[in-house]
C-alpha cells in the first residue's frame, strides 16, 4: 500500500463520510486545477540545483534553538527561518525546521522575520505552499486565499523535477515580515486537502516582549 494514503484512510474512517476526491489523488487534481484556472497563486517552478537545495535543507536543520522535543525558538530581532516541505528522512506531507517535524516555531514580538520555504517533494501535483494565519485546526478542504490575521504567504511551489534527489531541481520562495502582534498562529500548507487530511501544519508563536520595568 502507498504510505501516502494511510493518513487519508484514517481520515476517511474517523471523519464524516467524504468522497474519494478527498484522497491524495483528488487533492492533487484539485490543486493543479486551481493553479491553472487562477484559483490559487501562480506556481513557482523548480529552478535551483541540488547543490543549493542541499544547503537550504542543511540550514533548516541547524537554525534555531530547540526547546524540548517539539519546539524551535528563533531569538533576536532579525531571524531567518527555513522550512522544508517533505524533507528527506521526515514523514510524508510535513514541514521540517530545526531537525523537527511540524514543530512549534517561536519568535519574539517585533522580530523581523525572513522566511524561506523549499519544496523537496516529488510526484504529479505535489505542490506545497505556506500561509501563517490565526485560523486554528481542524481545517476545511480549502483554506482560501485570505485566511484571518495572515502574517505571511509563500507562493505555491512545484515539486522537484526528478525522483533522484541529486539530479533534481527545486522550487523555493522567500518572504519578509515583522511579527508585530503577539499570539498563537499556525503555518499551514494551503493546497486543498494537505492541512485537513494530512495535518500539514504547525504552531507559530509570537511571544510578547517584556516592557522595561519603571523605577
């Protein structure tokens, strides 16, 4: 059995009845249709070679400070966060940073964030993107282009160009934003079905800055 179908089968068993269009194949076709008809942002094609893609992947594992088994802290006023969609040796349909799968990512209020995402997935329609929003799980099949309190959006990224990691080219994109408002947000793959059926998301926490004590 294709391991990519296991999360969907569990979803079909425990959730309300849905059609097979909600399986991986259905979500792939929906994503491709939306991309081609203008229902989603334009897809960024794979352009960077393995030599650069490997550097990006390695940097994702070495950045940030691990805070326990499920969280990564990015301290300071200027931070760089790299998230990898479907990183090698990590679960399918997931994000990786700091060497962890879908961890809680923490930054300080007022931090100037440079967020880079690279898609290392492979297969027809295996597009991945990212939005940071206050919308909480569980998510609908389609998140929409304007989720609430959106901090950032990464364009839809095409899958890598070859099944062989070293021979492939990869799609990546970068966005810059300021984490002005403290609170709990979520980084989510907005491609239809990826968050709802595969739980491709994680928490993004903006910690409130402590006011200086008045003498």
